[in-house]
C-alpha cells in the first residue's frame, strides 16, 4: 500500500524530544484496513518513507485512532526540517506475507 500526504511536524517532549508528522485521517483509515496484515505488535505499522530525496524505514505509531510518522534526526538534518514545518511525505506500508 502506497500513500502520499502532507503534514506539519510536531514535537513530543518526553525524556528526549521526538518529532513526528501526523498521518491525516483519510490515510489513517486506509492504513487501519490493512493493519492486521502489517503490524508486528503493539499496533505499530512498518513503512518505508520518503521526504524529499531522503528514503528511510521506520514504523508508524498509533495515536488517538490515527498514526504518527516518526522523523529521525538524520532525516530532519538532511532535509533541514524543524518543528512547525509542512512536509510532503510518501509512505509504503510493508505488508507481511506471513500474516493472514
């Protein structure tokens, strides 16, 4: 499953700051339809993501019925991304062929 969307970078402050792009409601609904075939536990969904020229692997985190795409420091640095920036994202949900 491949999806494209735009979102604003948010920060969550815990013991260390974490940065995410919230997945919009429509795309989150599409992901929920295949979540059982993709999740390897705890509701996280493995994806390959692209922002600009940077391609990276990560897992979407479930949050309040939707999903958050975590942004690693290396991705933010290469694309000069900061909190509040709007970014265009492409993701490919990795479906497990072993799950039914």
